[in-house]
C-alpha cells in the first residue's frame, strides 16, 4: 500500500493556489499574510478525490523568488508535478527556476497546466503553447501532456482531474521495507492534542505507538496518533501526506528540515561526498570552497563545497565534491539536493548525496575515491557498500551499522552484502553475534601481514609451538572479535592453526638442531635431579655455558611439551616432581582439614623459596584453595 503526492510549480501569480481550490475546494493559503497579499508564502496542503475513488495528496508551493526555499521544502517526494503557466504571461523567470529544481530533484512525471485561458484568445494561446514547448525541450516535461484551463469558468478542470487520475493509476514503486522517513515541513501545537508534525512520507511505514527519533537533533518521542488526508489512521505509508501527533517534544524543539524516523535509522551528518551539477544557466562558475545554501528534504543549511578535482566548475559541468555543513543535517545515500548561491540568492545547481560523514580523503586515494563515487552514483546499494568499505568508511563494519548511512533496511543491506560476497567483491564474516562486511583488500593485507609475522616468529623461535594470539592480534591492530573471526577464516583457508592461546602457520613443526637437543637433555636431567629445589635460568646458563636466550627457548619448548611445568615467572620444575607434590597433598588432605606453608615445606623437604610458589601454583590449578594463611583441598585435587 502506498500513496501519490502531487505538487505544483510555477511563477508567482500564475494561479497555482486558485487551480487547487478549483479542483479540491480547499484553499491552501492558510496564513493571514497570504490572504492579505494574495500570494503563497509557505507550503499549502490539500487532498483530491479522483473519479476512480482514490485520494491523492497535493502540495502547493510558493512561486515568488523570495520564497523558493519554501518551494524546495515542498518539492521533495513529489510523484507528479503540475507545472502551472499563466496563459497571459507565458514562461517567466520562476517558471525556469522551478523547472531546474524539479529536474535536480529527479522528478520524472508531470503535466503542463496553462491557466487563465479565459483571459486570452486562441491565437495568443497558440503562441504561448509554442513558447512553452520550446522551453521544455530537453527536459523531463518535453513530451508531457499540456492542458488549458480556467479556474474562473471551470473550463478544463474536470479534464485535468481525469488526466491526473489516469496518470497516477499505475502502481508507484515504493520502498516500504526501509525505515520510514518523514521530513518535517511543519511543526505546531493543537490544544488538547499536543505537538503535531506534517510531511510527505518518503519511504517505509509509520504506526501509532512507535518510538521514533528526530534527526539530526537526536530527540526521542512516541507516536500518539496519525492522520492521512484528515482521517485518523493506525499507520501511514510512503507516498502519503502525513500528520503525526508526537509525545514528549514541543513544537519549538522541531524545525523544518528535521526528519522523523526509526530510532538509530539515521545520524547527524556534518559532511558528505556528493555528485554535483552546476546549471548551464548559472551566471558564473562555482569556486572551490564556495559558501552556498544547501537544500535537502525540507531543510536549508549553509555549507561549503570542495571540488574533488579542479579549482572551479563551469556552468553546465558536473563533478564530485565534498560538502561541509555548518550545522548537522539528516541525509542518507541517494538523497537528491539543490544548491542556491549565498548572495544574491538564486538556484545554481544540485545533485545526489553519495557518502555521508566520510573521512578526510588522502591524496594517494584520489583515483580510487573517484572510481567509488562514480560507481555509487551510477549503481546501487552494492556499489555503495564496496565504496564504503574501500574508501569512504571503515574497512570492516557490522551490516546493521550501514543502516544510518543508507536509510535502507538491515535485510536489504544483508542481501546486498551476501550478493557481493558471492561475487568476491567483499567478504562477509560472522563476528561475535552479528555479520560484518569486509573490504577484500583490507582482508588480504591483514592475511598477508599475519603470515609474515608468523613466518618471522617461527624463524626466530623455532622451538616455540606458536605465537601468543594476543600478541598477533595487537600487531595486526584488530579488535578482539574481528581478530577471532579472521583467525577462523584463515584456519578454514589452511593458512594457520590454533592451539589454545597460541597460533602457528599450518604445517609448522618444531625442529631442533643438535645443540638444542643437547641442551634439552641436560635440562631434563638437571630438573629431575634437583626435584623440589630446581635451578634458576641463570644457574643453568652458568652450568651449561650457553646464552640465557638459548636456555629459555629450549625450556619453553619443554614446557609446551609438558615435560617441564612453569611454576612462577622465573621458576620451572619437572612435571614428575609437580605430580609427586600433588600426590602428597592428596594423602595429607585425606586425614587433615587445613595445610600451612610450613607444613608443605617440611612435607617436601625443601625451603620456603620453592614451597610457596609451588603451593600458589596449586592454588592456580585449583588443587588447593587458600583460606587466609592456610590451604584446604581444591575442587581439582583428585582429578
């Protein structure tokens, strides 16, 4: 289910508001000043019941040059535009400006409505028709129907309504699955009701009872009630003029340009990478870093446009640019926008938002960035994802976190990510409890770096079973869960294998030379002979006449094999002596409740220097449990 929104456009006093009243019976001039001055200053709204029984929304926009920014607020989300041109005046300056704006906002369908037919004769009318056709050549309205009407006599009004009915009969493709977005064009308070906001719902569906967020301010609210065309509804859908009664916010908290959406479905945007076209009838070139008025949705904000290439853009040319906003806005990938000059104010161009909140571009990535921008503009969601992870965002990101960049649903993003993964353009891995998308180059670089680190480690420490996982993670500069996911993938690819807290290259085996084998034999003999009073590393170094590093390396290998047990930081003991001590503890606790360090020392016939660390080791493996100055049997003593 979805609706259709019709918008008007055209020069001041060409009869837009009068035309709507003639079709609907509704006067969209709601402000006192509008009544007094006879012009539309702000947006007006109406609805039209078509002969088919369908009801469509109508947005009446101002025509006067000074009120074009309000016209921009109403033009977004229009499905069918009525370009209104008075028969007695023909095409005028604001006619051309509105036509430029409609094309910049990617409006695709319209009707040319020539009003005030009763004021001219047929010969004049034919001249106006030819002039209009000439003006519309090359625009989206070039082959659109043209109809001549008079709101005063009623001539042509019935035919116009029937034409609208036929042109809106086809099914409009609506994005109902994405998070809803309602750009706010009005916020006001109704006694006994509270705060109400209105706008054209551009995607998704909104329902009574939903918790919503107001972007870019980050305000939370709840939907109390919904009206569509003056009727109470439980839900509203994309393509409908919608009024929403919100709780916990005041009208003054909300501004035109704010967007009501699902919680966390958008984000405050401070800069954006965009495609930009300068109108061919722009009176001058656009300078790099020029200050402009940026219009998106229903909002206007001051901004500066930095050209990705060159120092200026000539009229009629297009380019990619970075826009820095002077205050946060609420836009996502694919949104169309219009740019007006700072002073004097007139429409100079517009384009499409591609990447929001991008990082500062490095000069070395310029070519790659341009290619990503081009593909994101010409393609769709898949091209956006590739561009995001490769240049304009993070090289890896949870799929759900792409929602506020795109305004699309998690399901659509997941579908696009999986499609890309199947094509080998990105990699999708399960990280922790969610799916993440990875840039292929990033993944390959981390994999190559991991192999290099492990190869160097094995070469430097040939007797070590593997590198500590935490050390490898730190050197790769990866978050813990991401590292584990990559490690699992590398294991599936046959590159690495994990052993507890260590990791090694697949197929690596410890290789000892003759010198190391000799040291290993001497170490085992020495530790077995010394029992519960083992030698230190320094003593072993002096005894064997070899470097401490060589002794430590072989010692660590014996520990990994299980022949030697590391009791403390610098204390090692033969496993058989550790097991003998454990057996003595079992015998002791069969007849006794508690054990002191002195008792344990005497039991072993050694000194406190060795007895205390060994007892603390027993605490660590839960063979004993400490109670202040004594020990009791641990839960694993008898295992």
